[in-house]
C-alpha cells in the first residue's frame, strides 16, 4: 500500500513543519486513497482483504496525523480524542459484525463526508489558515457526531438477532 509508505515521510515533514513537502505528500496520499478505491471498483478488483486493510490504513493515517498535530498544538485535543474514540468504536463494532455475521461493513455517506471535511481541515492546518482550520474543526466535529450515530445504527442493525 502506497499510502502506508507515504505516511512516514508525511509525518516527518509535518513534524518539522515543512509546508511544501507536507502539502505535496498529504495531497498525494489522499489522492492515492481516492484512486485506489475508484480503480478497485471500476475494474472489479475489490477484495475482502482490501475492505479490511484500506480502512485500517485510513484510521492509522488519521490518528497518527491527529496525534502529531495535537502534540504540536496545531489542532484541539478534544477533536483528536473524539476521532480516536470514534475510530476505536468503529474498529470494535466492525470486529463484532465480522465475527457474528461474517460480513464486512464498508463506509457510508457520512463516513465519506467526514473524511472529506477532515481532508480540508488538515490541508488548512498545513497551510496555516488558522481561522479556516477552526471552522473546519467544528464542522468536522459535527459530521463526526452524525457519522458516529450513523455507524452505531448500522452496528445495531447488523448485530440484531
């Protein structure tokens, strides 16, 4: 997975606040995520292992970037905690669904919307657009809450016997 390999130089450039390399690597990492999924669906190359690995890499990427930006005091700790809790709940819920129903639940519209907003949030942080980052943090937090409720509904639907 290219995204996993790109994560380490991205974290390095973010840590040293290298704006141009961070921007380039973050956009590249994000585009590889989009195109990877697009081409897998287009050419009918979607696999069960891909359905598991892709969201794990997404979560690892989001959490590691969030923790680094929090460490640098470039993003609010409450937002990072909310993301970590949400992602942990999604992982636990997914594992329960896989073990009980032998099904892999893919992301839904609200999960995609959350990722979209977070993309621009991280972009605004890299570009040091502080006021925009603040607004996007609140927007992302709102979408995070909605997507968490949505995933919780899916979880109960799948685990209902």
